[in-house]
C-alpha cells in the first residue's frame, strides 16, 4: 500500500494517508521533526530526528512501528541530528549533525559504525545515490559534498587519499535547502536548491555544475520528474515552479529562464515535495499545515490532507507492508505479524565503539521465508526410478542383488513345488501299489 | 472391460480409463506372472504422466458416468499397486513402490488426502528391517519424499503429517547408521532433507541424533563426493528444524571451530598456525564464554580424537572442504529467523585458507616431509576454491552489510588475485569481483577498476593480439608489450595497427597464442570479459578516464576477433559437452558481445569511438538465426538505438507559449549556425524521415541530449564552438594548421565571447558533444562526415589539454561567488533583496561588456537571471586574456568561509 507520511516541526504527530484512497491511517504521536528528518527504514518502521531546544546538548531520534501510535524506541545521539536517511534495505541510518559531522549507524544492532567530520557548519540534507555507494551531503554554508561510503570505511585508503570526499561543490552561497538525485547510478544528476535563490544541476560522474537556475523566491524543496525532463521546485512564495533540466528554452514567461511553468493554488510556502512511485502524483507539504497531491500531468490538485496548524516540513511517499494494515485483534494473525514484523531494533549508540573488537563482528541478516522452495521442490521418485531401471538393465551389483533375491525366492518356491509333486507322486505310488496289491489279494482270496 | 466404448480423440476423457486399464493389464506386473522387463515401467510412467491418467479432472464438464468409469479404473490401479507393494518378490514390490511414488505426484487431491496415511504405512514398512533389498529401500525413500513434498501443499493437515514424519526419523537414521550402501544413504538423506524442508518441527525432537549421524558420515570420508555434498546440504538445513537464531549460530560456530582445528593439522609448517587459529577463535568465542560442544555431539569428539593419530591428510582436507561447503550452504540458504552472521571470523577463515600457497613459513623450521608438502600443494587449489565459494556465500548473505568489511575483502581478493595463476581459481575470482561490483556499486568500482582492468588485459591478451601468422611485427611487438601495462601509448598504437590489419586480414586469423605465451583458457577469458562488463556497467562514468580508453579498444578488438572465425555452432557445443559445465566458444562470444555493448552504452563524454564497428558486429550477429548470439545482438541493437536518438521525453506536452518561440528560435537560428545546425539540416534522416516537424513542434526533444550539457541559448551552441577554436588557438598554437579553416568564424565572434562563454567548461564540452551527436545522427551520410571527423579529432586533444587550463577556473568561479556573499552578509539585509541588487549591478557591467553582442536573441530577463553566471564567464575570459586577472582577487583566495 502506498502511503503518504508527513511530519511537522510542531507536535502534530506523523500523519499517514493512503495515497490512492485518501483515507487517513494511524497517526503516530509526539513527533517534532527536523527538516529532512523523517525516514522510513526499510519499510519496517518510521524514524525521525527531533527538534530539541537549544539547551540540550544531545539529539534525539525516535522510532515508531507501523502498527502503534506511540514512540517505541528513543535514542539520544551525541548531538542534535538534522537530516536522516536510511538505505533501501533498512540496514543503516545516516544522520547529519549540527556540528557538521555525519553519523552512520547500523540499525539492527544500534551501533554507531562511523562518525566523521563532513562540513564546517550543520548538515542540512543527505541522500544516497542510486546504487547506495555514494552519499551526498549539503550544509548550511552552501557546501555540497559527495562521499564514497566505501572509502569512509576504509581507514587505510582514507589515509592515502588526498581528500576524504569525492567531490566538494561550493557554488551555492547560502544554506542548501534540498537535494535530489536522478537516475543512472554514477552518471546521475543532482539537483540542489539553496537559500541563495538558485537551483543547480550537477553531474555526479564529472563533478561539475551543469546548469544554474535562478528563481524569484527561495526554493525549499525539489523533486525530480522520473523522466528527468523537468524538476519541480517548491518555493517560499507558495508556488511550485517547473524548471527544465536540459531543454533549450527561451524565457517568454515572467518567472525567469528555464522555468516553464508553475503549479500554484495561492497557498503559503511550499516546504517539501515528494513523487509517488508512479511518477505522476506529486505530493507537496506547505507551511499552512496541509499536504497537497498534484497530478503532474494536468497540474490539478487531486487531494488535500490536513496535518496540523503549523507548517509541514517532511513528506514521504512510501510503500507500507500490508500486514500492518490489518487489525491485530485476531489471534492467528497477531502471531503472524509478530513473527514477520520483528520487534524494533535497539536504540542507536552514542559513540563509536572502537575498543570492543568482539562485538563488531556480526552482520544481521533479515529473516527470509523459504517459500519458493515448495514451488520448485522436485519430485524424486521419477529420477530414482529411471536410475534404477538403467541400473537393472546394466546389471549392476545392486540390481543383481535384487535379481538374486528374486531367484532365491523363485528357487524356494520351485523347491516347494517339487516337494509337493514328490509327495503327491509318493501318495499316488502308494495308492497304486495298494490298489494293485489289494486286487491281488482279492484275486488270491 | 469388454464393453466397446467410442472415444472421439486424444483428449477425450473416455480414453483415459481405457488406457489405464490396458496399462494395468499389459504392463504392470501382477502377482501371478513373473516380472521380466523392468523397462516396461518407464513406459507406464511416461504414459501416466503424458496423459494425466490419474488426474481425475477435466477441463470441460463431463458425463458423470464417464467420470465414474475413470474413477473405478484408478481404484483398480491403486489396488494393484498396494498388492504389489506387499508382494514378497522384491522386484514386484519395487515396481509397486515406484508406481506408488508416481501416484503421490499425479493423483487428485481428494484421493491423495483420503489415502495418504495408508500409503505412508505401506511405504514405511518397506524401509524397516524385514526388507533387505537396497533397491526397495531406495525406492521407498524416494516415494516417501514425494509423499511429503505433495503433502507440503496442504496446510490444513500439517499437524497430522508432522506426527507421521516424526515416526519416520528413527527408521531413516537407522538406515544411515546400519546400512552400508551409498545408494541407500543417498535416498535416506534426500528423504531427510525433504522432511526438514517441509515439516521442520518433526525433526525437532531428534535434532542431536540427526546431527550426530550426519556429521559422522561427513567426517568419515567414506562416501563419494556427490553423496557427501548431500549430507552437507542436509546438515546446513538442519537448524531450520528448530528455526531459531541460536541453533543456526551454534551450528555455524561449531562448524567454524571444527574447520579451524582441521586447518591447524593441515597447514602445519605452512603458516604460523597458532596465531591464525587464535585469531579465528577469538572472534568466534568471546573471552570468558564456554566454547560450544563439538560438532556432532560429545560422542564424536571421542571418536575423532582416537582417529586423529591415523587420520590421513586426504581425510583432513576432505573434511575441511566439506565443512566449508556447509558454511557456504548455511549462508546461502534462506533461514526463517533473523540471525547474526559472524562476518569477521568467516573472513578471517577465508583469508587464512587463501593465504597459504604451499610456501614454507619462514619463521618455522621445515618439519614437513617432501611428500606431505607435495600432497598439500596438490590439494590446495581445491581448498582455495572452497574458500572462494565461502567468500561468495558471505557476500551474498550480508549484502549491504558488507560495507564495513568491504575494504578488507577487496584487499584480500586483490592480493590473492595477483598470485593466483590457475584457470579455475581465476574464473572464481573474476566472478566474485563481478558480484562485488554489481552489488556495491560505483564506490567499489573505483577500488577494483585498476585490478580488474590490468588482470583482464593480461588474460585477454592472446585474443586481443591473436593475429597468428597474419600478424606482422608491430602486432607481436604490441603483444609482448601487453604485459607491461603502464606503457599505454605504445601499446595503443600497436594494437591499432594490429586491429586494422585484422580487419583486412579477414577470416583466417583464428585465435592463436603468440609464441612463447601461454594460452589462456577460454573460461578465464569469458570470466574476464564478464568482469569488465560489470565494471563498465557500474563504474564506467566516474573517474574512469585512466582505463576507459584502453578497455574500449580491448573490447572491440576481442569482439571482432571472437567473431572472426564465424559464430560458434551451439548445437555442436551441446554435443561436445561433458557433464561438468564448461565454458564454450558460444559463451565466450556472448561474453565478448555483452562486454562490447556495455562499453558502447557506458556513459562517456564523446561518442563511443568504436560505435560503427560495434554496430556492424551486432548486425552480423543478428543474422545467425535461432542462436543466443542473434538474440543478444537484437537486444544490443535496440539498446543502441537510444544512444543514436537520445530522448528526454516530457510527461505531457507542456502547454505554454514556449513552443512558437522555440520554433522561431530554431528557424532564425538556421542561417546563423553555420557549423552545427547547418549540419543538422543537411541530413535528411532525423527530420525528413521521422517527419517530426509536422507531428509535434517540440521535436527538439531529439536533440535535447546534445544540448544537455551545453548551454541553453540557441546561439551559444554556435558561439561556443568558435570560442573553443579560439582557445585552442591560444593554448595549442601548434595545432593551428588544421583549424585554420575555421579562423574566419572565430574572428567573427570574439565580440560574443562574454555572453557566449557562460560556462566555458560546459559550453566547450557540450559543443563537442553536440558535434558528435550530430555526426552520430546522420550516420548514414558518412561521406559528408569524414572531414568533420577530422575537425573533431583535434577537439578531443584540446579537451584533454584544457583540463589543465580549467583547474584554476574552478577556483576562480568559487571565488567570484564569495564576494557576493560577503556583501550580503555585511549589508545585513535580507538575502532576497540583496541578490537582485547585486545581479543588476553585475548586469550593467555585462551589458557594457557585451554591448556589441546585439545578435543575441536574449532579452533582459534572461540576462538578469543568469547574470551571476555571466559574471563568472566574464572573469574567466579575463583570465584568458591576462594572466594577471587572478591577482585581482587577492583577498578571497581562501575558499572555505568557516574554516575555523
């Protein structure tokens, strides 16, 4: 089931709606998320980094399972975490700290595998490339850096390399507000938005700026058309601008170069954008606390959800596993869901644990149901039969064994028959002799 | 039976009982007559299977009377079978058991559910003591396995079946321990596997005894390798019968410890056994914890220690390889619960095995006899294969969680690869590299690229230079240089000549090893090609400059040479095949073509240099009707079509006033664009044939790709080309000769320069790309192209060189931005106000600078919005004009704003 989840910096919980029917699902309570601080971890549960008052030095990340509205697991990292992403199978959670450090946790054990200093100012957004081997981070100072995760974990290689990162882009002058990456692995493009009122298109493979587009207002969110023909930029002035990525356009309209249209319904500023899996429905979150679903083809609003009075700052479109959809009241089913939706993992660790060597040796592998086995289970007897027949024909030892058994039995039976015949013969013989003798006797008498 | 019944055709339901009855009458043995021809049974089986004689179902509704008839015939069949099974004659009993197994598969569900327990009892009796024929036992095991396989489909009777299965375990174990025939073991272990698979809980109670029985069989080394593998498979499945995390981990832990102990024995004197072994144990058993009981229970321990003295090396190595296989199976089989894979000890173990190469450990005195060492060396490749398999298993199991260990794995592999010289091992290493590349993406590609490329170059050398007698000196010289990898340049020239000769030389040039070089087996070459394909697939774009050119050349050469001898005949290959899977010439050709396709499709900045040769190959391959090669070539041609006509398709036709404008832009552009658009319109193909002009006005989508990297305004495509020439004139005056034809253009445009060179970097490249795309688009009019190609070639050179030029510009653009920020911050005003002010300020400058650039169709708005960029461009141009321009920004050299 494809659902829209949305959260807000004020405590309105995480809203969850079925994208296609529009029905509101469970609302997960007590969440005050940071921008880009909402993630769905491997479709198993929701995680969100929390806004903290400036007095507290540690951050806070909360987990909700799909089926319960209450917070289930609370973790307190060493510093406030702003953006939060997870890889697609939900094995890792990556968070960007307010000091500019990036934290890399293993979800199943909660261990902090790595923490490295990535930026001089707070990290504002993070995403993983298509093949999940590159991490792109944007910071408050406008810097965007591309990291090879592989390199991050290779201490030896890191020492030899000139820079710990692959690329560092510093063309943005102000805070990076959002980034999105296109399709194509290492050849993908990145679109970044910044408070300097520009969106920039980068080539990941070449590490270069391809295009810079100026907007009339600050862009808070970007979403990339799945065909990568255009991208959508949600602005503070409430419009969603449609800007072309690669087409040659002359600007005949009032917005500016490369901007070919808008989606607008005169609302307050757009804060976040997400595309549905079909690539047609565009979901936008707004400062007025509503979430709008647009049809990108017709530019019409399809649906409006209402989350809170305050602004929305995260929307995601995720696929929710079906089992949590059903009621857990049934007895049989609750055992089913307990087995298939394991308890949430332990809280995330605070520090990198380098001393305890023995602990870090495991990799958790998710349960796999060997369901396919039944389908392709071969039936054996036919193969055994053909093998045995050929053995019989070749008179192998096992086959001769059976042959001998058979002959033995035959022999025994024949012996028995012979015995019977013999008895019968003896009887007959006796009978005949008796008859003859009897006759003689009667004659002689 | 005597009733004569009509039936319409083959599919008529009335035929089935008739067929079944005649089978019972003529083919199936009965109590009275001796059973002479067992091959009759296979006729019965195939008849039953083909006609579905036992299925009791029909697609259309049928007369119940016919159905009744069919049913009664099946009743007769089963009655006969049960009679046979109880027969005293072993051969008849055997026939009955086999046919009962078949019935379990084939009969209808209702009948099966009604009578499976009767059948089960009958079959169970046959594997218990009074019967002593191996044949009967094996057949009953197989039939029982089928019974349970069928039963696994019915979830409603699970409890009942589990109790049935439970009854079976003891007799099966008895078969394993008492019997001495391999065939019976095999049957028993197959049965055990199906029970564990489908009804795991039935084995739960007998867990220890099953483990002990299987382990003793594996450890004894008495059975042949095929059956041993089945035992190993069964042992790997066994934890599933408990289905919890602990039993899986415990089993793996026990196996690893057992392997470790055996390795200590096997590698005596070849490594520093103590330290290595301790390392594994340390990771496996945390200090302070009890080590687990030995594999197979305590009883096993006593036995093995008794045997240890006389245990041969052969047996030890057999055990190690089997247990490693078991680990591998445990890793790759799915498991219903969440488990923790001990990656670190597994990797240490693999490393331990792979690092032993038979050389004597330096710090230890050699106390191995020569014989022992010889034996170990002869068996090491097998052990290494197991180690590599285990590594594959680990990678497959932990997937993305390999990340923290990936660097270790890569280091281990590369080190091993450097030394590994045996074909089978190399094939394995290549396949692991392939898995790593595909699963871990571009980050891994950057690490492995050099390793894969250099090894593949060596392995494919004989083909790449397989010129045989046709080769003249430069070719063989190149071949001999092939090993000296860093000599790229020489090598390139060598192969190019070799390649062209080959093209002329034609068919006669079969693969022949250049004298004095070993022939690389075809399997290794195939594996090398597949690894290259994977490398190009994931990492062709990022940082690939240093190897890409070489690999592209290699792949086209290999593919051409591979196809030169004609495409292999697949049928012939099939007949030649022995049991083991071997790599054939077809595989090789396919791998070569696949790698070539990857090389053509992998992102590059210019048109793939061997595109037309590649297309030619694929076209030729496609004509081999009915072969895999043809299938693949068709696919390749489809994939390459997109390369020819790149599309960036809009979701909808964006309504707006853009299109008329655009059309005008295009039209008025035409006279101006002497170079690129003139070319475009000369070619009838993209426009005329496709007729897109009439259908949709935004047919420019076709060309989007070409403008993708470049700039946006129509004029820039034209302006930036002379611009480039200008650069190239400045930077590479020695190349001037060729470019002189364009001089007049270049002179015409210098005034456009400030605006035209918005992104000198991009514009430059984009324009070259554009030129390439154009020439690609009109491939059919090659003749017209030739002179342009000449023009492009120097451009390529320019590109390589202007990287050096570009490096400072990167810094410069960054710096240009900084003062803006400084201003904004110092003014303390809202940035949204500051930026327009700033840009208009710049704008004025630009307008002054570009005062005579009136030819540009850009209006004020566009200039305004891109003014910062233009500013950069201008600065850049300034830099070209005077080296001192950089000095004009002395204060802002430090690019990091918050460096504290």
